[in-house]
C-alpha cells in the first residue's frame, strides 16, 4: 500500500515529505498542497509546499553532488540505475495505486507505466555505457593546408544540474525518461513533479533512494507552481531544463537563459485515412489512439481526416467500438475514467458545446458526471469549430471529412502543433509521400501515434517542442561536447 512498508519514511502523518540531500524532509513553510482524486473529487493526498530557500538548498546540494558523480565510473552509475529499476518494478503495486488515486489512470495501465519505467531506466543504463564509453578521434590533415600535427579527442561532459518537470499524465514514466539519461550522463537531477502525480513521483524517487545514489544527486521538490515554479526554472544553478507539458513550456522557453532545453508541449495528432485503408485496422487504432487513458496523451489521435467516400463506413465501425468502451472508476480498470480535474472537464465541455452550436454530428449523446466524460465521436466537424484545432485532452474525438489527400495534409500542417500524425493506406509509396509532407516530428504508417518504444526518437515540430527525446537522444542532449587537441612537434604517421 502507498506510504507503508519501505515507503513509510516518506510520509509524515498524512503529508508526504519532499526529498533533499538524501533525506525525506518536512517543509519549513508548515504549508501543504492538497491532491484531489479526480474520481471522488476529494482530497486524496497532501504534499509539502516547499519554500524558495528549500529550492536554494536543493540546488546547492545538487551542484556539490554532481562534481563527484561526474567522476564516478560509468559502470557504477549504470549499476545503481539497474538497481533502482529493479526496486521500482518490485514496488509496482503501491506506485500504481498512487497513479490510480491521483490521476485516475486505469489500474492495468498504471502497472504498465511503472514496469515500462523500470525497463526504461535499465535500457538507459545500458545505452549510456555504450554511447558514453566512446568518443571521436580526428586528425588535422583532412582539412586543406594542415599537416598531421594535431590529434583532436572529441569527448562528452555532463551539463551539471538538470531540472526535470514531467506532466500529470505520466508522472513516473516521463520523470524517469529525464532522470535516467541525466544520471547516466553524469548530471545531478532536481525533480519538480506535477501536483497531480506528485505522490506517485515521490514513491518512484524513494526507489532511487533505496538503490543508494549519493546524497544530493537526486532531489524532489513539491509545492505550488505560483511560489516555486518560476524560481526553479529561472534558478542560476540550473544547467538544463527537460519539460513535458502544455503552454507553460513556451513561457519557460521564453524566460530561460543560456541553457539547453528539452521541451515536449503537446500535439493535435491527425489521423489521415485514405480510400484504400483497412478500415477495421483504422477503427481499432482510432479507439486505441483516441481514447486510451481517456484521450489524455500528448500523442493521442486528436483529429480524424477521412476521405468522404469511406467516411460513413469508418464512422460506423468506430461508433460500434465506442459503444463497447467501459466507463467508470480507474480501480476496476474501466477504459474511460474521470479526466484529471474539474477545470479540464469544463474545458472539454466547452469544446463540445462549441461544436454542437456550429452543427457537428454527435455520434453518441454527450454525457458528463463530475470529471467523468463519456466517450464522444463528433462527425462532420468543420474548420470553424474550436475542436478542429484545440487539444481536448479528453475522450472527445472530431472527424473531419476530406475530399483529397492535399486537404488532409493542409489541415494537419495548418495546426500550430507538430508532434505526431498517422496515415492509413495500403499504398506504401503514397504513405511515404504523405509522411514527407506532414510537418510533424513523427509519422506513423498504419498505426496510431505513440511515443514508444522508449528508445525511438520522439520530437515535436513548431509549438510541440524543442529538441528530441527518446533514450539515446536524451543522453546526448544532457551532455556537452568537449575537445582536447594534442599538438605534435612533427607530423604523425597515425590516421583517424
Ligand atoms: O508526452 C507524451 C505522452 O503524452 C504520450 O506518450 O507513450 O502515450 O505515446 P505515449
């Protein structure tokens, strides 16, 4: 159970502690932040409201710890990460329980998130040992006018302190996807979890504590964004920010100083369906892509662009599958569970009402109880409707009927987002041309968008992000290149 057994030390009465300098602590603020269970809409957990002084202390320890960590052998860093991964997987049940209570993630998906996170940490350890274990050797005489008198050793060095800010929808997985690359690359890590998802994250951090990482190398600060958000992101001790979330990322990017940024800020992933597509496959992927975790995924299918000639048939197939989705609490593993907050539910409802006023066809009756919104397919959506462009982050999916491939590509590219997209057709040549034309970081051919497997590169164009993630890219992003040039008195015989 959460907060018991090995996790008992992270809880003080009914308030979870924060993690600083290798210890679980109470904030001197004496204040707490309540975490509302999306299903019951009552306070489920409480976490510390940390102060700016506590942020300063964490940054100081992180800076100190990083110095010796950078000199710790790669195999030792990897060994500790493997240990943390095993502990994480061993304690998947209490962590998953937190995910169910804090973010209403269906029970089975919650377990999957923790196991996937353990696998990600292990894979990162192995990949780090491989790619950080070798650099480049250059000689000078390949460039005109030079003798072979210079040896250039190109190596990688850590950035320093990495600030990780994951979102509510994967508070464990999208935290470790930042923590593990940062650590294997020799950085220290300060985690600011989302408020909803904070307790899952604190449990996950405790697994790293139990693995025995040095004091101060990992910290986890909880609190109100209004008090410590800007303070953290603008802190002079931060050498890199890895953020996943919404518009806040744009604000962070505008204010951040001369530090590398890794940003993933959502998407409006389009699903383009051609006339020759296997419509059963498309329908199955629209359900999986559009309604998994009630549509609260950056990579969810967020607009279907289907050729008019096959639209009726596809809509009927999707409707039949929507009717089979179970709706209810996450504890009993329903497909559709309450969305994360009341304000999120209100936002989704606003998009639905706008579509209703402007004449969209409702394939199901719109139904909402508290934060629970029944799955809804909206047919005949037109570009003048908000839902054609905005991200609902909920179980509501618009269908736009198109008369040409160009029309589909045009809609996809007119979006300010550019995370992923997908195209369904049996013609691989057409699929590749469409993939080339879609201005998104990834295009999936004959499958719904998805970030994983976690070693694949993952990036967004336009407002969807900065940089590329995925295990290898994140490790590389969290290092800097350093070169050492050995100057020889006479030309050498050795080539590169
Ligand atoms: O930020 C990415 C996340 O929202 C989607 O990840 O694994 O569900 O494709 P995934």
